[in-house]
C-alpha cells in the first residue's frame, strides 16, 4: 500500500471528487481517468505513440554504408534524406501545432499525423525497391510531414494528462520509449538487411527496400496507439466534463509575436543543441570506422549508445528534475557536458565510448529539463502552437545543418565537422546563460526549486478560492 501511495503522490493521483459511472456508482480504478492505474495505461500508449516514427527516422543512419552503396550516393546526397525530413517541418510543425489547438483537435490531429508517418515510410521503402532516389526523397518528405507534428501531438497529450509536478518525469518516459525505438533500429536494421540479402540472393537496392518496408510495421503500431489514445481521451473528456473547464481562449497565429523572450531563448537552446546531436549520429558510423578503426558492427554499437543510455536514463533524470526543479541549471549542465564530449571526439583518440556515453547522459538530461519549460512560459491554450513552433525552428536548423554537415565532410573531413558541431553547442550555451539571467531578472519560474514552485502554486490556489 505504501508503494502505491508513493507512486500516486508522484503522478498526482486524486481520490476526492472521483467521477461516477452508471447509477451513480464510482468507476473502477482502471476505468477512472483521475486514478493512477488508468493514467498509467494512458501513459503507456502515449510513450509508444512515437516509437515507429523514431525507429524509422534513423533507418538511413543504421544502414549508412548500405544506402550509399546500393543507391550509388555520396555523403552530401545521403544527408538529403535527413534534410528532406526536416524541410516540411520548418513550416508544417508550426501549423501542425496550430491545427491541433484550433482545427483538428489533439485526437484527430494525432491520427492524421500517424497516417502520414506510415505513408512516408512505405514510399521511402518503395523508392529503394525500384532504385529511384527521388522517390526515396519524396517518402522522407511525407514521413517528415507527420513525424515532427506527431511529436508535437505527443507533447500536447502529455501536458493535457500530466501537467503539474510529474511533467518532467512523463517527458522523460516518452523520450525513453522513443529512444528505445532508435536504439532497436540502430542495432537490428543491419541484421534485417543481412536476412533480406539472403532471401533475395545478393545485396543491393532490392534487399534495402525490403528491409525498409519491414520497418514500416513499427509505424502501423504507432497508428494503433494513436487510435487508442483518441478513444480514451474522448471518453475522459465526457466523464470529467473537460469542456466545461475551458477558458474559451483560442490560439491565433498572430499570438506568436507575443511569445516571451524566455521562450525564444528556449528555442535557440533547442536548435543549437540538437543540430550537434542528430546530424552527428547520422554520419557517425563511418566516423568511428575511419578514425578509430572500428568494425561496422562496433561502429553501429557506439553510434547507438546515445539512444541506449537515454532509454533508461530519461525517466530517472526526469524524476530528478521533478524533485529538484532548477530546470535552467540542469539544461546548462547538459550543454556543458555535451560540449566536452564533442571536444573529446574532435581532439583526442580516447575510446569514443567515453564521449558518446557523456552525450547520452547529457542528451537525456537536456530533453527532460528543456521541453517542459515551455509549459511554464505560455498559457495552456497556446501549448500546441508553442511546441509546434519550437519543432519548426529546430527542423529548420536540422535541415540546414544536415546539408552543411554533408558538404563539410565531403570537402574538409571529420575534424572540421566536429569543430562545427562544437560551435553549435557553444551557441546553445550562450543562449542558456542568457535564459538564466532573463528569467532571474523577471522573477520567472524556470529556475525555481520544486519546493518554491509548490509553495507558489499553493498560494495561488488559496487566493483563487
């Protein structure tokens, strides 16, 4: 019983005013949207919502050598597969958040974006099957239309069901399951390609396309999770009469100009940090082979360690951030550790497992501390649009940096590429330092301790009553 109470306190389980079912009878624990068992079920589907998208996003990285050889590409053209994923999200992520807030609603929007993810992966695989690189690019473009907007929907679901002291933990759990998808992809797609090669008789674009088509099954699983979440969210809205508690405020596109400076600094931190992570992982396999003389299997393993570590570390670090607060301080620690990791990879020949392990821990910490801060600085009716805009700016950075990374690597090599990534992390560090001072001078909540936030929330609640 004590264990249940501890978990209930952590996830905000409530006993008072529980809704009732037919004939005025209380709903069973598993059926009551306010009780812990039901919310844990929702959290499970919420975490798996992005599994397929994250699994397939890094299919090119897991099969970097095979994609380049089978489709006859250079590094710059290979990185276009990531750029084409990001380009639509420069605009569509923002509008995806707007559509969630204003047009589709979170339920229909999530299902639509999941359908785009499924269709995009199938087109990408078909392009490889028939050896048409332009069709592969179209597939990644369609996949991108759904992928990042689906992440916006996932974040919005998280705030809708778990806003409060447990939000950092929930974001950590979501990241954990997403990175589980990335980890499985990095370590299994090479094996899948080998099996497909045995089936078709020889390596080549046919085996590559078959492998990518098999990966599309994970996207179907995510679509199933989207449908389940839509049902349960609609049911909870009816039981809890959520519609009655809405303020009537609606998001307008012009609200973006009123976003606070702290939110814009959060955006800059996000872009400066993530462009030094995802493009690097996209090119990392050959880097470890060439610089450290690793075998392809060893290179895949070390390249995936960031995702392997983030899977178990994210919920743990999310719990730590929930208990301590101080989000800005934790983000600053994550950025500094990431900079140290990239400098080790650039300027030393130390075992890369050390630097990549540091990147894994810091990446998990930053995600747990950074993304929930958006909910502290914008009202709830703007959350979908704020997260969408954040994803849009992030994808603009990823698209440009992916192209630049491929060009730098082809012309200058890995050392200059790592210096470039270090520069990006330094920009993120400057932004987070500015965020600390701006939040401090304005008396904001971003770097308050958890105890201070709880005290302020209690005072605000007592004044409203």
